[in-house]
C-alpha cells in the first residue's frame, strides 16, 4: 500500500501562463520606462510643503511594517531550514524532504539576488532625487547613470522581495494541497504588495522597482519548483483526474 504521505505526481504545469504572464509584465515594465508613471505615483506620496515623503519618518512603516515584518519572514526561513535539516533524521519529515529543500532554496535565492543587483544597477531611490528634496539626478533603468559620489542601491526592491519570496509556498504546496497553495499565492502577493506600497510611501522605491522584484521572485520560485519537485504524470498512470486541473 502506498503511504498517504508519498509525493504525488505533479499537476499539469502550463508554462504559457507561468512564464507568459511574467514575460508580459517584464516587457510592460520596459515600455513604462518611456512614460512618467513612476514619477507620477511617487508624487502622490510626496509632501512638497514638508519636503519629504509622507511615510519617511513613520514608526509603523519603518519599525513595524519594515523591520518587524522582515524579522518574522526571517524567522520563518530559519524554521524552514531547521525543518529541512530535520527531514534527514525525523521520520515524520522524511516524506517532505524535497518540498522542504525546494522551500529553502527558493527563499534563499529569492532574497539573496537583490543586493548584488542593486550594486550592479546603481539605481537611485526616490528620496535621493532632486525632484524630492535630494541631490541625485534621475535616470531610467536602462540609461547610463549620472556621475555621483553616492551610487544608488534601490533596484530591485529589497523589502518587496521579503513578501514576494513567499511565492515559494505556492509551489511547494501545489501538488499536495492545491487549495492551500492558492491561498499561499494570494497571501504572498498581498504581503509583497503591502510591503511595496509601504516603501513607496517612504520614498524608498518607485512602483516599477517592486513589480520587477515580483517578477524575479516568481521566476526563481518557479525554476526551483521545476528543477526539484516537478514530476509530471506518466501516460501509463492513466488520465489525469478532473480535480487535478492546473492552478
């Protein structure tokens, strides 16, 4: 008899959807560089009278939504690592070793890519720009950077990655618990969006910075899932049950 915790065959994976949507989003973001959307949205959160962004010195946005929330996600990541290590020794966790390994890899990659990319791109934060009381010159993502003694470190959005990295939960749960996976997707998207808006209100990022982060996190989590967990059903296993239609 097959154990109830045995890893099931993967549900159908429509790459036209899973890769197509982020590809369209990326192309749209490139085209948005030709518009003033980022600047217009940033202006909504800037108070010219005070000379600062409305959330620049907010205790809630900085201490609660940024620092404490990040610590919670870090604690979750530590628990995932401990769970993965435990899956080598604990019988209850052994059937979930690959899922836990995929979760740890996804969380690690989806957060560690941010800092190197910030250093390479040197994009300025809104709060550093002349338009918002700073001293730096604005430049589009694909344009050369103006000379400065203080290169920017604001693309992609770091705190947004703290939320969007939880896309990993969607993929880890996708084959065993489809409904819970969908809930995890909504949670990760909502959390990443809240973190993104919070940082926009503080002047730390433009809108596009955070959407790029969501695209990267999704692709990283998708790649980890495809490499580690994806195991399509063989034809010999019979037709796919109607309940296993792809999410």
